[in-house]
């Protein structure tokens, strides 16, 4: 992933106010992800939140544009841009995350540790289209995201941390075999 330079805020005021209201409830991570997801559904921006150049992405890998970091570090809003065929490694996160797709389609493979942590099992799969919003929180947040479409995909991610300070929302990547799903 290529990290674009951070900008203090490029988010609509209504979206930021809604996220602040949701996070101010001081709920646990799973509940906070659900609360923020509900607000993002109501305030999901369009792809024009990015410049035309930013919407092109990079052939070197998906790009993360930081749109806002809350001054107290409680959340960050980023836009990820994926050219066709680009994908993340299998990973989990340092905190809760909410994703809203603005353009294109993102194929998400959901995975879980098995065999005492020596293998992964696919436990679900989602194709997220424009307007789709989902939230999740550790533990149980292992996944891989791929742009399997023919066009650029763009999504907004809200993370419960200062991503500029951390450098990434990824806690750990996994290079483990994927075993057949238990029936």
C-alpha cells in the first residue's frame, strides 16, 4: 500500500459530526463500529471527495489518502483507491473499522484462525458495491480485500485510531495456508 500525505480534514462537516456523535457514546469496539457504520450509511460521500488524480490510484499498489484525523486521535477517515487486480495481504486490525464503498466493487474474503493458529479457514465472502457499508472490530476481523473488477474501486474507511501516527490500521499480516471450510 502506498500512503498518501495526510491532510487535516477533507471530510464533509456532517460526516465528521456524525462520527463524533457515534464515538462519544464510548461503547465497546463492536458497538462503536456498528454506530459509526449507521452514520456512514447516512453521510457516505461520493468519489469526488478525492481529486481526479487521486481517483486514478497507482499501479504500484492500492493507495490510502488520509482525509481527516481527529485532533484527539480517536478516529481517522481515509479513502483507499484500488486499481483492478490490487489486493491487501491477509490481515487484521489494531482497532475497529468501518468501510463504505464509493465506486467499483471490493471482494472481501473473511478468514478465521484454525488448527491452533497454524492455518486459516474462509468463513465468508462479500462483494461490496457502491453504497455498501460494513463495520467490524477485533478479534475476528481477519480478511483480505481485492478489486476483482475492471474499474478503479474507491472506499472510505473510518478507523478508531490516529492512522497518521500509527502508519497503518493493520495489526498483523498472515502468511498461512487456507484450509477447507469445516462443514
